[in-house]
C-alpha cells in the first residue's frame, strides 16, 4: 500500500511516524520477563497483536496501548488445573482466580463435572467469562447419570456402554480427560476395571486421567497402586490430584511417595501431580461418614441411622478411623459453609457439638456430623497435613500449582483460603521468603508444565504465536492475606492481568472485559 500524502504531511510538520509505528495492540515495557519455560528471567518487552504474543525481548514498533512494567515480573497467565468451577457462568468474572494471576482454569475434577461439554462451553460463550475454561469429564457424574444414583453395585453391560458413550461424546466435544473422586459417592463404589474401561475411551483422544485417589492417608500406596494400574492398562497419562499425606498416621512418608512416583515413571508411566500450598484440605463434612451409610442418598441415610444397630456400626467405624489416623477427635475439622445454620460456619466440630448439643464429647461430635448431613450437608476445612511433607512434594519438578477451589462469592461462608491466595502464597512464602523454589521454576509449575501436561496448545509460555495470557506482578510484595479465620481477601501484588490479549485487570482495577473462552483439548 502507498501513502502519497505522507511527504506532504511531513512538510507540514505533523508527527505521523508514531502512528504508523504502532505495530501492536499492546506492549508491556521493561518488565522482568519470566517466560514460563524455567529459564532465567531477562528484562525486556512483550508485544501482543490479535490476541497472541507477537514479539518478546527487543523489537521495533509500538503498541496502541503500552504498560510500563519496570520493576515487576511479566509472566504467562497461570493455569489452575484443579478447580471446581462448573458454576462459572453464575460468577463469570471469577475475580478470586484473576486476582492471583490465574487466566485459565480446568474444572470437572474429583469425578464431578458437567456431562454435556458442548452445552457447558456454549453457556460460557453466551454468558461471557473473564477467564479461559477447560473441563474434565467426571466419572462420578457420568456414573450417577447412567445408573440413576449412588449404587453399591457394579454397572450392567448396558450401563457400561452408556457410560462409555457419554465419555466418548464429551471427549469429542473437547474435554481434556477423565477425572475420578474415589472417596466420594458414587465414585467410591466403582471398581478399578470399571474406571479402566472409561479411561481407555479418554485415552483414544489423547486425554489425561486425573484422580482424587481412594486414600490419602496411611493407605496411600494402595491408592497409588490403583492409579498406576489404570494408567498402565488404559494406556493413559495420569495425574495425582492435590498430592498429600492427610493424617498424622501418614506424616513423614513423603520420601517414600516420591520414590514410588519415580519408580512408576522409570517403568514408563507418565504420572504427574498437582498441589495446593496449605496444610489443610477442604471437602464435605459428610466425607467422614462411612460410604455404605450414604449409599442411595440422604433419605436412605436418615433411614439407616434410625436403625440403632446400623447406627452403632457407623459410629464404631468412624471411631476406628480416628484411631488409625492417630486423631483424638474431630477437632481438625472446621465447618466452612452450612446453609441450614450459618452460625456454625467457622466452628470446629467439637465447638459445633457444644453449641448444638451442650457437649463436645466424641459421641456428640459424631451426632453433630450426622445432623449436618441430614440437614443438607456442609462443606468443611480439614487440618491434617504436615508442612515438611508439603515442601517435599512442592519441590518436585513435576508438581503443578493448583487451588482445588471454585469461583468464590466474596464474603460467603468461611471457605478455605486457597481459593483466594494459592498462587500468591507460593510466590510469596515459598519463593520469596523460604526460597524453596526459584521464581522461574514456580512460574513454570503454574504455566508451561500444566499446559504441556493437559495438552493446552500454545499456552503457558511467553513466545511468539502463543495465546496472549499475561500477568504482571511485583515479586517483592506478592502475597496472600487470606487466612483460615478470615479468608475473604484477594491476593495482593498483581497489577495487570491480560486474557487473550485483553486487559481484565489494569493498574489494579477490574475492567469490564470478559474475553475468556472455552479451551478444548489440543485447541490451536
């Protein structure tokens, strides 16, 4: 194209050169580029055009918008591979994720997901969301839909065929793999061979198998045996969800588990793991109740505990589990959200028992757990891990940083702080303060490692042609003010968050943009 008027405009003294030097939509200037690869950071610029990274380092040209990042780190947007965000369309800004640098989430974990992936992605597009969204297919949800409930029996041949068909369709519609939650109903009733069959379907499309394993306590090696058996027999890559040793009886065994994983990889299995940076987990209070008591739903549970003989069996089993786990009572469990009585939110089970029953004896604690379940169930936070074990798992090269959180309603309940601070906590506590990880390696665990593991193409690194998801943060101030007692605080230190080339947080303030997209397996 020719511009015959340019010489004449120049003669008139008009500054036209900058106009035609604006080669990019946005340029981030002078930041410390932590590119996601794990390589040492360098100061430079990042240019974005048409939602993609156009140039990195030193280059000619300017952007229509420019951000001065001097003194701050510039990194790929973080990818959280373990979330529970099936309700993303109800809370489309996902501010708790954005504020800690997360620009892509993987939902559908622990065996629970939307089954109709095409419909789920369509809802995301229609609503408009601020983060990118990928999903796994939840084996528990698939089983429940086909079998009509939480049944303690093997599926029939017809039911197996229907489950395989649902997984096949979900994978064709773009799911990134299959997940299980084998401590949850109905996953807990699934036998290994049932899961192998479904994993084979996911494997045909290059999907991954992601598991909240049956045991995370002293029986963890049994659970790992099952996970590696599924990986081997299905010919599928496998991921251990939120790797942990979740009771005092298992503490100190991190080296043993690390060695187990190393042997599995040496034998040719592709096994990775994710982790959140806290010594407490979060799940339903009802997870403390024997699964046989909960089979068939809450109505059947009420009938069973009305039977003195059955109830005595459940109480005895719960007490025996405490003994095996080397726990004296349920003081490690805190009620995070109980819709039927919000005055109990934030209280331990002994405190709740004292309030409801006038006694915090172990029998009254168990009665309180039963009562919470019969009245709709409650979410809990469980303090059951050891910091030394956490650090050993976090330092492993193949550990990804993942929150195990959903989209948060600010101010609602007393949820686990990981939903507000997980990535920021790693960068503040384990990089800056404890120096357990380098900044470059921590960012790699949040970006290129999850992108490669979950086969999210052209994501996870700042390199030309990659999707322009970018975070800018101050390594000197990044942190997680959210606490267990006072969780509703956003992470600090992140000034700018860019999703698909569009700023969604600019100079610390939310914009109105919602440029997030569905992310399908091996999308370009």
